[in-house]
């Protein structure tokens, strides 16, 4: 515990305080960091300002006071040690521009999204050697209302340098998250972990969204599982062609084992559709044909699933 106790508090800006961003903000602030929550949901920002941010679930039940704003420019430029981009995939570009202004000369921008491509979108605005990539696994997070987030579990945050390798800076950032109560893994090859999570997302996001089923229901229904597994196989084939050193050989066994740990879950894409919100389809199932085309491959099942999801969203 001695190492964690010596963690120096950081000034942290969380860009995008939905369910996951709110959990990051609440726990990092609770650990003594100077945290700014930035979000476009005005009622949420006002609730945090008025009575603090409540985070309940696997980490306990706490209400934390922290700064909240709808406008990142309220934070002094060049003063932030760690900018966490926790927006939906579609918001990453705008968040990257804000992050580039906020971050200190020796600071870090950490992006934690579902799906693929967030790091590349941020690297259009800042040098990749200033960027870290993260993955959040199995938090079962949702918003209960303005100023109030819940999470049913908290499995793991994986962090890594976009350009790869193990650095003192990576260790320092990982220690700050660990001190806030997160289970953290610092990864020398975060891209491998991103692809492994992406394959699981492709399996269950589109299939659960189009059927209205939980992960377990998709696993148990032969027709739904046929579509889900075909999505997994296409994503797996693209990863292998790209030379990603996946940690498994049998993709069906891998995605089935992952699904068994979250059988009751409704993926965030399904939650989006239930609330008639547009999803992150372009970064998940829709990203498979995009990545496949770069390699001279096709991904017809993911293409069809993505098109059906987009068709549903055309009326949202």
C-alpha cells in the first residue's frame, strides 16, 4: 500500500461525464485529485454544482464535490496534468481539440472509448506520444439521473501508451487510478487489448441491439448467436490479418467465455436505442468493414448489422 499512498494529487479534466465519465470523476475526486467534470448535459452539470456528484454501486455510495462545467474553456489553458476523454466516439474530435488546449506541456491525454479509432482521431490534434489509450471492462454503468451515476461492477481499467512500451508516465497515471480504487493494469501493448475488447463488442453490441436481448439471451438463441458469432469471426479475421497478437486461438470460445461473465448485461448500444439515442455503431460493428477494406477483405455480416442499426437510428 505504501506506493499508492505516495501518489501526488493531479489536476484532472474529464471530458464527457456520462455514466462512465461520472464514475471516473467521482472516484478520482474522492481520492484527493482536483477534478473538473465537463459535459454538455446542463442539468447534470447544475446538479453536480448544487449538491455534488453521487456515484453508487460496486465502489460503495459516495457524493463528492468537484468542479463541473459545460464549457471546457472555463478551465485555465495549459494547467491540466491528465485530460480524460470519455465522450462517445462521435464526440472524440471536438474533445481532442479541447484537450490539446487544456493539457500541460508535460501532461497526458487519455482516451477511454468503446470500439476502434479514438486514438487516431485524437492524434489529428496532438502528437501520439502525448496520448494514452484506455479500456474499461465490465462496469455495468448507467445514469440514474442528473448528478447520479451507478455501476454494478468494476472489473478493470487497462492503460497504455498509444506508441507502446512501458514508461514512468504510464506507471504514474496507473498509480493515480489505483489510488482511486480502480483495478488497473498498465499494458505495454494496449492495441492488442483494444482489439480483444473490440471483438467482444462486435459480437454482442449489434446483435443485442437488433434483437432487444441481453448478452445471455443472445448466447442462448441459435438464430441470434449465429449472427453474433459471424460478427466475431469477421472482426477476428481482420485483427489477425493486421498482425494483432491476439491472446487466443479460438474466437468462439473467447467471446462465449466473455459473455458468460456479463450474461444479464444490456450493451450500451442497446441502452442507447432503448432511450432513442444514436449509438456508437460506426466505431463498433461499422468499423469492421472499414478496417477490412484497408486489407482487401470484406465483412458482410458486420456491414449488414451496422446498416440495420443505422436504419433504426434514422428516426431517432
